[in-house]
């Protein structure tokens, strides 16, 4: 499987956003409005559609769900613990950590959906839909919590106003209730979803400043090591512990090694944190996915 070919479209869109913002009249003023459009409308529609369009069989995938949730919880626990480690904590800016901790456990659901069928056939797509439906709300809550706390904002109010959580939770509820998007509406919703992916990645590139990464190298190495090395190892152990079948194992390993969510940058930026730093982490994570996916699926698998 050519992982470079799979990840190249995402990285090329980030690069396009960076070049357009730096070398054309479409500067940061323009891209700030694009970020708002993507965050408040396009991404929620895409998340709702991704979850609603595939029937969820929670009972049949209970072991996979447990393994996926535990893998994510391991990433959350490790990323939250970084400022409290005596040999790391004093080298980490607390505010940058609040914004970038999400990079260690969130995942790019668009790449997940694209990869699933290749690694596990049609069943893989359904299994990934289950993981997305269960894990995205949990991971988004974990992403919002430290930023809301450090910004001294009400945590519950931030969750209720977070469009990514609203879109995902409503999609999960609609799926379990048997709701489906009407056929006449599907083309419109699909095009909105496609626009969200392209504009979200380009917005991440437009806000990218690699210079900001130089100020937080320790934090950068720590969160990316969790995302691309420790979590695949944890998934490998959990797959053995839960005795997952080959298709479930392949999906879990791919899930654990995915690049981080491209919306991590949008979330950090819209909540008033160091968006360029998180955008740099998203870009590096996309590159590291070229290594962690073969490691998880080839070496561990």
C-alpha cells in the first residue's frame, strides 16, 4: 500500500494554503474568515454526514470500541501528564500545552475513512465509522477542557457551543435513531463535506509558522511521540488483550497511527490560543503519518 500517495493530497493542500497566504493578496485577513466558516459550518456538516451515512452496530464491535476508547484514553492521559513530569514540565509552556495536547490523541477522520476500506475491505469502513462515532465526541471534549480551563471559560458552555461536538453528537444520535439523509439532499451535503476538508487543510497551511515550533521543541517531540509511536504500541497490546479478529486489528492499528485532526488548528485558533504552533504540529503529524502507518500496519500488524 502506498501511504505516501494516500497522505499526499492532505499535505499538498496544507502547502497550498501556506503559499497562497504568504505570496498572494489572499493574506491572513482572508483566511481568518475561512477558518470561521470551516469551524462553525463546514466541519460540523461533514462530521454529521460521516457518522449518519454508515449504520452503526455497536454490539458487534464492542471489543473494537473498548480497544479504541482505551487507546484514546491512554493518549489523553499521557498528553495531560506532560506538564507534571519533573524532567519535562519545566520546559513546557503551559498555555501552548493546553492548545497542543489534543494533537497527541485526536485523529484525522477523513484519512481514516479513506484508509479503512483499503486495509480491511468494506467491513473496515463500517468499523471505522463506529470508532469515529464513539471516539470523536470523547476526544473533542478532552481537547476543549484544558483550553477552557486555562482561558477561564465555562467548560460546559464551551462544549455546548462547540460546533464540532454538536455536529458529532447529533450525528451519532441520528444514526442510532435510524435517521438517514434524504437522497435529494446528499449531493449538497457531500459537496459541503468536500469543501470543509479542502478549506480546513488550506486554512491550517495559511496559519502555519514553523518558527513558532522552535520555541516549543520539547512539547513538539512529546506530543508527536505519543501520537505516532506510543499509541500504535498501545493499540497492538489492546488488540491482543481483546482478541480482535484480523479486520478489527488492522482498523485499530491504522486508527492508532493516523495523523492528528486537521481541525486541531482551527479549534486552538478560534479559542484564542497559539494557532500557528498547532498548525505546525498538524503539518509535522501529517508527515509522520507516512512513517507511523507503515510501522503500525506493516511492522506491528
